[in-house]
């Protein structure tokens, strides 16, 4: 089969060079995910069908529902419904709280992404150097992934609790005025750490797999040429696992955007004063706690737009620098 | 299906035998099932289970099935979802903040109408005033009072005595001095522990006790075009005081992962403003010597009644007549004074009727448990004014959420008390207008 590149997590990175694909890329002018070539249309459609059905049921129908709800004002029980055109969107965009939430989400996703990828890279690099007890070391790092987000959140909230948390005692002892109940920045850091901690293992396991597939011959050749471990990592391994890193950046972003809800709920409830009110948590609060379905639906639609826009941007500008062909 | 039916009959037969003293065992007629969703978990949930069991054993026509659907927010959500799927329970427990949403939902049957129609004996004039006034609309009770509470002030007796005070002072100014003294003398690490529902105990109830308006139109009783005005009352001073306390470490915010009550029961903080229903939990902690008293008031203002919190039972629309017979029978059972007295004593909630209160008093209950009487005395104090009868605001959970967010900014010194309250009022008023638009002409 001709290699059709995808962000397949299982097969990241380097296979032997595939000259044909390079030609397609330059000829068709398509960047990033390149088109696959099939002669006839029926088989691929048939193969896609199950997945499309799942998407229809769990994505397109709910999305359409959200879209239709975002234009109405309705009471919780649905007995009075008023069509209000773009009022829900207008009042959202006019609300300082919602704009603040966009800002928080932006910084949170960015910080979480950077922290996660950097820490897991360091850990993966270090694992490569460990000879004894490597399996044990790996299992330890993978453990957080098995913990439910809410539990992870409560764990962090407790450890850093101003009144009883052991770590906050240490911080206070060092003269740091740590108080996530009052200082927005502390709460923000806490949520970022907790969310990253939970996700580092995910990135880590992909990076480990990717590093394993870096051809040892290249590394050995570099070693013979006198490159130290760090240099080999930066100059050879890192570029070779580029596609994996790009994949992980996209995944981290999706994770930060949509899946960190439980951690925020357990650690800060979006407080203090909205300092950790990320968009997805606001959707939940307005929709499921306050049952303001119109506004909540409008927020979901806006989130969908943001997520789509950011993903497109990532593929356009970040993936340009990823080399699949090494 | 078959199996469930059979086991139900078996259960019925068993009850028949157990209850059958003398008379023939009850015929295995089809019992009508009444679904009852509630938000009481833990010990409270067990108590609800006991009530339901007592009711089911007391007659043979109806079976009430009680289900805990999570906390108050989750119960109202589950109800909304079930109603939309046409599977709503007959009876559901909804918190006081959901009053307007339920009232104007078009999804409920007013309780007083139901009870009159089904000819049930409930003395609606016997409910204590702040309870009745909260859940009344046009002179009729819309839902059945069930668990009602009001905030009181719990304090650590030893710590107050050590500081040379016999009890907390009546007025905020004096009380503040006491807390600063306790902290500066090193008797307790903090003067007070900030409860999660402080917006209710220290803000809303501050306004009712001191007869300050929360909104126009008699706190929303006289129209949907009400507006919040608590940024123009003495509440601003109260919030400034709270901000100062937080800054000076007089009041401790527990934060996520820690219960504020623990800070009090462990002796770390000297006082705790909380619902009288906290009695149950505090009594179980033997570590400290505690007592309780009334909420403080402003020295230059006469103290009014405090207002209630808690929940009532709503009857949902769309069920069969015999199911409503059962629901009415269950609600009548709940309103009986002896059951009220029992509920009051095992949970710490206030008795909702004057008769139940009198019965508890005649039993000598308050001689043994003096702090259990504070809540009801405080609720019955004086004559309720338009500012102290309750809060009838639409979208009130959302407005409260906005207020809490703004208060967090105040506690973080990001906003002054005035700015914080102004912003909360602005956000709250937007929600009120939205509610007014949606429900125009319905109230």
C-alpha cells in the first residue's frame, strides 16, 4: 500500500523515505495531511460508513441541535420558547465575563500544552538513558493516566489547600503567599499543573514509542562523530519525532479545551472570581447547573468555531514545519 | 418485569403480615407507585427513607419510591430532563432558589390546590410565617414545605470564655471586636470559618435581619420587573467588613477539598455562621465545647426575622388522577405535626408548623437542646417586612452565582466592595430582564 500519511498515533515518524509522496505534495500543492489515492470511490466510502454513522449520531446531530438551540430563549422545562435571532451570541460577546473566559482559556490551553509537552519530552529522553528498572520507571509515569480526573483534581486541591495542604505549608514556610482561594494566578497555576500532570503520561507514551523508532544507526553514527547524548537528542531524535510532537500538540490542545472540565470542577469551580473559568466549564455551569440552554448552546457553537479555527491554523502554520519524510 | 411484579407482591404480602394485627391481611391489590426524587444524601437520605417506609407501611394503596438524584442542582436538572422526556416524577424536592423557575414553568400543580381538590386535611395557616411567605403565590402555597432552615451563629464556648466573653455580642461592631481579640490573643487561629453558603447566611440574611431591601418590588414579590438594589444598602458595609476580615485572617476561606465546618469543629476557628441543619454534623464531633446564638445585627437597626433556606416538595403535572391521590396522601402525611417534630429533632431543620414547634416545646426538647430553638425563634422574630419575607427572583441560581464570583474578586482585593456589588447587580439585573422577557404576563 502506498503510504498515505496520517497523524496515525501508532505509526509516527520515520519510515523509509517515500519519494512518491513528496512529489504529490509539491504537485498538488496540498500541505499537511496529503491526499490519499484511490482509483474507485465505492470501497473507501463503504469503509468510511461506520465511522461516518458514529460521527452523525454523536457529533453532527448534537451539533445541529446545539445550533438550533442557540437561537432561542427557553425556560428550563421547554414550555415557553422564544426565537431571539442572535441575542444569545450578542449578549455573550458583550459580556465582560465571557471575554475574560476566552482569555483564561487561551492562556490555560497554551500553558498546559507547553508544560505537558516539555515535561513529557524530558521524561521520555531520560527514560531512553535509563538502563536498570526502565519498566518500573515507565509504569510510575503512566499511573496518573489511570486516575479519574475528579480524583486527580481533589488530590491536587487538597495538597495545595491553604489551610491544611502539606505543600502549601512548605510554600508558606518559604515565604510564598500561596492562596488559590483568593489569588487568581495561584488557582490558575494549580489547575494548569493538575491538568498537565494528568496528561503528561499520554504524551509520554507516544514519545517513548516515537523515540524507539529512531534508527539506531543514525544515533550511532552521530556518536562516532562525537555528538553527546543531548546533542544527539536535539539534532537527530527531535526532528525525527516531529510528526508525533505535532500530533501531541493538537491532542493536548483538544484535551485542554474540552476535557479539563472535571479537574476545574474539582479544584476551583472556575474561581476565584472567574480566574479559572475556562469556556468548557462555563458551558457546563450555564447549561447544566443554571439550565440556561440558549446561552449554553450559543457558547458551545462559539467553542466549536474557536476549536475549528485553531485546528485549521495549527495545520496551516505549525504542520508546515513538520517533516514527515525523514 | 414478571419478576419485579412477583417480588413486589411478595413484599406486599410480607408487609400485610407484619402489619396485620387482627384484621385480614391486605388484599394484594395493585399499589399505585409514586416517584419521589430528592436531594438528601447520607444521614438525611436515610431519614427520608424512614419517612417513606413509615408512609408505605401505614396504608395499602400507594407505594412511594424515594430516589436520591444527587444534590439540589442535579435534582432540578434530572427533573427538567425527565419532564422533557415525559417521565417526570410525581413529587420532587427543589431548593428555595428554584421557586420562580418552578412556579412559572407550567410544569407543576400548585400543592394547595391539589390538597383542596383531594380534600386533604392540612392547616395551611399553621405554617410558620417565613416558610409560608417564601413559598406562597397569591395567598396560596405552591409547594409543600419540607426541609427549612435558617442560618445561626455557632461558637466555641471555651475560646470565648478564655478571651473573657460570656457569649458572642449581639451587634456586628461588638462581635467584630471579640473576633479580633480572640485572634490577637492567640486563642484561636481564626475568628470565623467562611461557610460555602455565606452569600445566604452573611449577605441575604444580613439584609433580612436588618430590614434592608435586596431588590425592588418587595424583593420581587410584586412583579417580574424587579431590580436588584443590594449595592445601595448597608450590605456594602457588611461586604467591606468581610473583606477586611479575610485580609486580616479573621475569617478563613476553607477552599476546595476541605469542609469549612471542620475548621470550626477542630477548634481552629472560633465561630461558624451556618444553617441550623448543621447541628446534626456538629453534634457528632465531640472535640470542642460549642454553643450557638442568633445572628448579629446592626446596633442602630432593629433586628427582624431571618429568612429561610432549604427546599420544598413540588408536584409535577401530567400524571394520573390516582397518582395524585397518592401524592396528596403522602404530602398530608408529611405535614402531620408528630412527623414534623421527629424530622426536626433528627435532622436539625426547623419544624415548619407552629403546632409542631409547640409540641416539641411541650416535650421539653428545648430544655435539653437549647440551641435547637434559636432558629425558630429567629425566624418568628418581629413581623416580616417586604424585605424579610423571602426572595422571589427569576434566574436566581444564576444571579447568586454571579454574586459569588464577584465576592471572590472582592476577597482577592481585585475589586472594592462597591465595585463587586455593582457588577453583581449589573449581571443579576441582566438575568432578571431575561427572565422577565421569557415569562412576560405570567406573574
